[in-house]
C-alpha cells in the first residue's frame, strides 16, 4: 500500500512539468494521455475517459476551461452525499483534493484522501486531470464504484479558486449529471473492431434533418429493407450519432411495421405525433432501442433477430428524440442505428417483449426500500420470470420467448434453470428493483434517496 502511494506521488510531480506551459497559442483540444477503453462526452466542454481493473479505476477529464474542474460520484445526480474531487492548475502548480458534499455548498476536504492525481495540465483553453482511486476506498466520505448504473456529476468554472476553502460557484450551466455504466458498459467501444465472417451492416439514418428550434422534437423516417434473399440474424446494433450531436440525440427507436406499407411512403419524414394515415398504428412494434449513454448491443451468442424470411418485417419506422434545450436552429442531423446481420444463423430467434405498467403517479419505487416488486399482467402468451436484476431477467426473457412462441413441447432451457412454462394465456410479470448500495448508505435523508 505504501509503495503504491509513493509511486503515484512521483508520477504527479513528474507529469506536471512536462505538460504545462500554456502560451495561449495551443488551443487545440488535448488528446487523452493513453488509449482509454471508455469515453463519454458529458457536455460540449467536458469529456471523460476511463479504464478500470479489478481493484482500481483511472479517470481522465479533458475540460475546456482555465478554471477548476469538478468530478464526482453521486447517490442520485445531486450534490448532497456525493464523493467529489476538485482540481485546477494555477501558476504551473496543480491543486487537487478528495472531497465530500454534505449539501449544495462547497464540498469539504475529506479527512482521508483516496483519489490520487496522476497528472494535471493546463494547455491553451483546456484543463486535463488524470486520477486514480480504488473502486471501494472503504472511506465513509467516498462512494464505492459498483457494477450497474453510476450517477456521475461534473462541474467546471472559468475561475481558479483562491484557496482550498474558497471555491467559486460553477454557475447553473457549467455542471450536470449523467448515468453511466462505469464498470459494465454494455459493450466496450473497442469491440467494434471485432472481425466477423459473413456479416453485413445496414444503416437506418436520418437524412440531413433540420432539427427545429424546439426544446423537444420526435422525428420519424420510413425505411424499406433491401431484399436479403435469405434468413439473416441481427446479432448487434449500435448508435451512429453524428459528431457534435452527442447531447442532442436523446434516444432512437426502430419499429417494424406489422404489414407492408405503400411504397410511396418509403423515405417519408414526419413528426412522430402526426404520422401519415398509411403509417399510423402499423409501425409500432419495437425492434431495437437505444438511449443516450448507451453504446453498442451484442445479442447473446446463441440468439439473433430474424430478418429476410417472408414472415419478417420489411418496412421500418426510425424514431429519433431530439433534446434541444437551447432551441438551436442550426442542427442538421443524420444520426441513426447500424445493424449487423449474418447468415450464420444462431440457435434462437430473439423477440422483443415490452414490460412494465403505464406510468402513473402512484407507480413509484419507494425510498429506503432495499427491494421492491412491481407487477404487470400481459395479455399475449408470454412466459415471464422473476429475478432480482432487470438486466438478467431481460436475457432470460429472450430465452423463454423462443420456447413460448416456437413449439410448446420444446423443453425449458436448462442453463437458465428456470421453469419456462408453455405459454399460459395470462402471465404476471415481475421485476424486482434492488438497491445494492443500501447497505453502505450512511443515514441518508428520505429526500436524497427519492
Ligand atoms: C494508442 O494506440 C495507437 C494505435 O494502437 C498508437 O499508435 C498510439 O501510440 C497509442 N497512444 C497512446 C497514448 O498510447
Ligand atoms: C489496477 O490498476 C491500478 C492502478 O493503475 C494498478 O496500480 C494495479 O497494479 C492494477 N492491478 C492489476 C491487477 O493490474
Ligand atoms: C447531407 O448533406 C451533405 C452536405 O450537403 C451531403 O454531402 C450528404 O450527402 C447529405 N446526406 C444525405 C443522407 O442526404
Ligand atoms: C415548434 O414550436 C413551435 C412554437 O411553439 C410550434 O408551432 C411548432 O409546431 C413546433 N414544431 C415542432 C416540429 O414541434
């Protein structure tokens, strides 16, 4: 432990000298200092890179500011209860402290410093901080970084603090929160490089759509699948988000149409809430869904979505939700989804089932419960399973679907150790929401958790 600490201190002072020297001319955004596997654009001025192993996580923030940079792990997206670091570079000197926020005020310095600065640099308009910590520091003023969704918070200011205690307010715009899967991103960006045999890609993209200056817009395009000639399996899909539109494109859904459309509608472009008559109510079968923060999705290795047979859909509706809070009128967007298809068919066809109950004010996950069950009844014959993790139950769902929608006599899948009964007419579906972090919460107020 001592050794680790010492090495980091040396790295800190060594790295600082090399990277400093802002002369005002180097206004290019700095490159990340290593090939980080994971990357998120938190806002137009704030990029986050990270890598992790079984015990540690390394973050690098590249932020367009000459003031301070804040980064933290929050219980709920707010400041209260957050584990925060704040760092800056001033007169060639790096300042960096592990802190804890008890409320919406300047976070105090932790008694135990468990985030370690690896590098700090100010070049041109940018400030870079590279830091490492243990996934679980065992400090009551830090938050363990666990699998599942982590709410990160970030801030930055144009000004350097006067001292550790006097940190200027970042303002209401230079801050934010994002939900990230830090330790189990759905797929690493790197896996795009995987080489497959017999794989083709098909893009469903918007076509230079001029996003209106409204804070929210839902826009659709109609597509017709080219003749594939034979059965294919969709084995992967990924977002294709136009560069610079990372915050604009909020979610994308691909719906299949339950029957053929008039070919004159192919290429049609319209607002989701005013669909033309020939499309309305026909193209509502969710096939694929992506939302901001998500990356590519690979189907389990024995599962793929069928396309190309006479029973499969040919017409599709791409729905994109644009989030444009500044009501800019200059966005022209061509984002969408890329599908990877193969003729090397897998054992099972995947189907989609939508679970849940209609949102209504009474359906909430109550605060301070370690576990909560929500139930909904399906009318179509679907076998549902009960499990503690939503992600897992979605996988199990996939496995069960084939059994139900294929032959009733097919045996249950033993690997999941579930009893997938043959298609009862009505099924109760159950999801359990678990709060794995509950045990380490330190007397949170009800408000914070809610
Ligand atoms: C990142 O990887 C590329 C290609 O593998 C390599 O050329 C480059 O030197 C690497 N950069 C760093 C900072 O390691
Ligand atoms: C995990 O990462 C930390 C920080 O980079 C490093 O000190 C440690 O040796 C790594 N552990 C393993 C098993 O590679
Ligand atoms: C979008 O506009 C650009 C620039 O005018 C053009 O090169 C591109 O082909 C257009 N894309 C589509 C899908 O129409
Ligand atoms: C955008 O907002 C204007 C004014 O509120 C409204 O008239 C228009 O229909 C909206 N356009 C879209 C595409 O939502």
